[in-house]
């Protein structure tokens, strides 16, 4: 079985005194409640052989567990206790605060992480989505217990939480179990500060004396509910979604300029982004960016071939079917769709949408989205005042 408690809050919802609170709460809710200590939570999950963890994004937080179906009631009980009655003991807040600072330190030592973080910060400049998920050392150290409990009181509640379950269980049994353990929880629905993003050309360079340059090139993308996401997903697979993709073939296989190269898309309710990531020897960085731009312009002008269209559709069908074999993947799909109000589509419905995509639709979205002003993030041994040179 897989269980997920999805809370409709993330980095975009934080006030200035709460910067990093969403992610901090992801940690703190495992530190104990009025009834359970952090040790007891760990021991109970371990005694089941369960996997339990959480993750935070810019617009939601998910607490999840994967366990045997015979242990489901115990797992839901623990999650219910954690979410509804966190203790927020000062000693544990202070110790976990340092753990999160160490997590920030670790992320800052990872040049790929830094490249992605700075890219998203540039794409969403001036928008609530600009904020880093982990917060900063300064914001974490300045955050008081009342700030943390205030954020929990304001953002966590029955009307801002979805419980998703996947595996060997009947629907009526799941509803009763969740009702018994969460039924007295109250709270208001969560709101969000939605708005458009600018889409200007921007570049950033972070100087690091490392062996590779880490590059992210992209721009503004489609919102989550935009129906053009289907042809754009096909385009993403063709451009950089696998070992037969254009970027992988050109930059890695033919030129031998990178080990890692791929494309991606990010979608939120009110904004989105797309991008290409590559890591290469610093002396080859501008050549790699030139090759990325060349492939982008080629697909914008010429579209994709019939063979590429069929191959991308086959890849998406296979990935979707394989994901459905895993209870955790099913739980994630159910929970995320329910939380954001997306329709719950069967695998056959999703495959039908993929199969309906035409080459002309892919060409159209390429012309719309790949021609937006570029945002470039560079991490490597380059001067920080050289940002304009990369545009």
C-alpha cells in the first residue's frame, strides 16, 4: 500500500518571516506530536518495515508511507497524529533547524542543484514561485517557534489536505479509515497568490572552481491545465527525453561533449517553465549552448519526423504503463490530481490523449514556447559579471 497526505501549501505561500517554513515543517512533523515522540514515530514505521518520508515543492507538501496492506490502519494513524497534533518542542525545533541548514549546505555544494535553483529563480522573478524551497540559512535561523506554529495553523487543515491511497484496499474501507482518524480536523481551504510571469531574457553566472560547467537553458512554459501540454510533452521527449532524443544524440553520442544532457518541463496552476540541462567541460560550454539553440531552432522551423512522433508516443505509453505498476506512483498521481482539481484520467484515457497528438500540433507548440526569451543559468569557473555574454 501507498499512503500520501497532500497539503495544499508550499514555498509560494510563505510570508517573509516564514521563508523556508514549508520545508521546515516537512522535517518537524516527524519530530513528534502530543502523543508520540520522534523516536516512537520512527520505531513504529520501522517495526512495519515501512518506508516513510515527505517532500516539499513550491506549491504543495506531501507526507507519505509505503507499507504492507495489513499495516495500513497503523500507518494512517501515525500520519494523522503527525499532521493534526504536532508538538513543536523548542529543543527539537533547534536541532532540526541545524539539520535543514546542513541540507542547504549540501545543496549549495551540488552545482547541478544550484544551476536549477538559479534557473527557476530567474524564470519566476518577481513571482511567489521565485522563492527557494529550502529557504536560506538566515531565514531558518531567524524563524521563531511562533512563526512555525503560525504557518501550520494558517496552512494546514482538513480543507487544505488530500489523503490518497493506492493498493489493496476497497474505497469504502479507505473512506471510513480516513474519516475515523481525520474526521474531527477542521480548518479553512488554502488560498494562493496567483499571477502572470514576465518572460524577459535573463542570465546568471555562479562562479565555482569545478571541473564541469552546469548549464540550464530555457524559458517560460505552459500552465498546468493548458491543453497544449500533450503535444508539448511529446516535444519534450523528442528534444531531450531519452537516449534517442535529439539533444542526447547530437551532444553526447555524436560530439561527445557531455555525459548528462536532458530536457524538462515544470507546470504550476498559473505559470510554467521548460528547459534543457547539460554538464560539460568549461571550455566547451558555449559550444554546447550553441548546439542546444541549433536543435531548438531546427524543431521550431521543421517540426519533428513521423518516426520521432511515433517513438515519443511509444515511450510515453510505456512509461505510463510501467508507472501504474507501482503503488507509490499511483498514489502520487491520485493525490496531485485531486489536490489541484485535475480530472482523474484512466490509463486508457491518457494514452488516447497521447495518441491523438499530431505532428502539426507539436510544430505549433514549438513555435509558441521554444521561441520565448531565453533564461540561462551557468555554474562553473566563469566570472559572475559575464552573465550578459551567455545570452
